């Protein structure tokens, strides 16, 4: 097990909420052995608590899955994928947040998809310090990503590819680009 050494507090004290207009939650997975399929979620929330005991929580509504084809979007909400009716939300809750040199970050936590919770580790960057927008609100940027094995969450659908292998990759890259606004 490696030791993570933080260089400063993760984020300035206070509550920081994602501005959904300027933030993005996305996923990508290998498709048909020849390209990468991209999708995301339009209805999500994320809250970062800064200061001495930082935390990060977020959720996405499965019904808001956003892909370029409505029929595929419906298929992704079916039981063989996200099962939106039984499990309407994907959730993340941090267990550790570390800010490293050069504004790099490591976030450990629990990701819940389809009622299955698994520990994950995300890495990324955080803005060196907050900025103030034209409306006088403090903003902080945070970008995180990780790769998960979708089958660990019960998302097992696949089909054989005529060229060999399966149509859908097992590893899914998750990415959160968060524009956080200080609350209160």
C-alpha cells in the first residue's frame, strides 16, 4: 500500500456545489473493437466540503443518461444495463481526499451502481485557487477520472463481434469535470 502525502488542504473551507451548466459527467467504453463510445448524464449533483475535513459526494439520475440515440438511451436504462426503474441513481461518496503537488488530487471513495457499492480511486486536478465570476461568486474547478470494471456492478450485457471478441468493452472510463460554486 502506498502512502499519499498531502501538501495543503484539499479545498478552501466551505460548501462548494457543482454548477450543472458548466460541469459534465461522462463515461466511455470500447465499442465493436474499433472505436470508443461516449455518453454522459445531464441530471447530476456534486458537493465538495472544503477545509480541515474535506468530503465529496455526488449522484446522477440514471434516467438522464445522454447518448446520441433515444433507442439506445432506453436500452441503457433497461435491467441488462443500469436498471433505472429499480436503481434510479448512481452515487459516489468520498472516504479520502488528498491534494498533491502541482494541484494534482487523489480521491478515494465508494461508487454505487445498480445497488452494488465498490471502492474506487480517482485522480485528477484542482484549480490552484478559487476565482471570482462576473456575478461575484467564488468558483473552483475539479476534474476527476477513473476506470471501472462494469461487470463488478452487474452490468454484464454483451454480444459477440463478428470479427472476434465482444462488442462492448468491460472497462469503463468515468470522468467528472466540475465547476464548483461556493455556497452561502
